[in-house]
C-alpha cells in the first residue's frame, strides 16, 4: 500500500477533502437531519476512490512525459517503483469502488458518478490540446462540496455550488503557479499550459484574478446563510493565504513554488473548513 500512496500523493487530498466536509455538514444542516457516521464514511470513501483513480491515471498517462522531465523523472512509474499495468489496475479498482460506493448513498449520486469520473480522468488528457487544463483540474476538485452535499440531501442548492466555484478558481489559480516550474519543458514538448502561452508574468496575473474570484465565492455565501464570527475568521484566513502565496512567487523568482503550492493551500483549506464546522456547531447547538 505504501507504494500506491506514493503514486497518488495521498497527502494532497488535503486540498479538496476539507471542502467535501463543508458540503457534507452544510447538507446535514440544510435538511435538518441527524448526523450519520456511515454516510460520512461513504462520502469520504468516494473522495478517496475518485482521487486515487484520477491521480493514478494521470501518472499512467503521463509516464513517458514524466520520464523526460528532470523534475518528474523519479516519479513511481518512470522510476520503476510501480509498473504501468499495476497503476492502470489501481485506477480500474478505485473507479469501480467509487461507483459502487455511490450506489450505497442515493440514486442521484449513482447516476452522476460516471460524469464525475469522466471529469477527474479527462483532466489527464487536457494538457495535450488546451491551455485550460488548469480549469479542468479545478473542476474535478470542485465536485467535492457539491457531491458531498448531494450525498446528504439528494438535491442541489446555491451555496454548495458557490463553494464548488471557490474550489474551481482556487485550484486553477494555484495549479498555474505550480506549472511555472515546467514552462520551458512544456513548451519544448508541445504541451499546453497558461505559463507556456502567457509567460511567467501573464500567468501570475491570471492566477491572481482567479484567486480573487475564489475569494468572492467564499464571501458570497454570507448573503444566504447567517454565519457567525468563526466563519468570517475562516474567510479572512483563506483570503490571507491566497495573498501570501502570491508574495512567495515572482516572475523573476519561482524558487518557492512548492511552498506556495502545498503548504499555503493546505493550511488555507483546512483552517477554512475548521472555522466553517465550528461555526455550524455553534449555530446548531444554540
């Protein structure tokens, strides 16, 4: 299992998983139903299975590209730690487990599961033909709050969709920053990305714009729900971390990309989710 956790970078689940918890508990309070541990576990399993499928498929599809890139040459498949066939089998098993778990939740989740799988798997192809690959990645992770909300309620609503857009713009923005590392390699290989098309300065400007939209999407829910003090603290921290990561990366210096990508965004999602959950707990127990 250790080598497969390495293959899918399990630690990166910290980006979308907190928003899945937000969607889940938002659903619980929306329909005023009792909290069910078994349903939460099913949602978490869906998150894990879907992400495992997406990440392993990306590694499988990009194995020849990764082998050429000095930054990625030591990833599991090029380095021989996991074979291509093992990775593909891992993708299939997790995809089947994902669909099977949605069947245990409700019919709408089951019907939508192939669409969700298509989105998260399709991302791996996009860098070959469109610069909007970053947005497709964001869309895949944006399914987390909506999917968890639907798992509880069986229907859609505005606020979880706003959180989905927050994730879409947030992830797209920091993926553009991450892609700065491979600008020259991608250009040489004919791969598409925002840094390849706009250069460092233009890419960072677009990333800032996307993060401004993300910040707006976590602020707008206050017009739909009477949040308390803790939610505003969470919003302030989330926005601060968006600003902070842009202070770390400059067109003339991208040496801190990994810190901006992993550390700041991990803290942003976790602290925001904690503040959201504390706020919900306080409001529902008083």
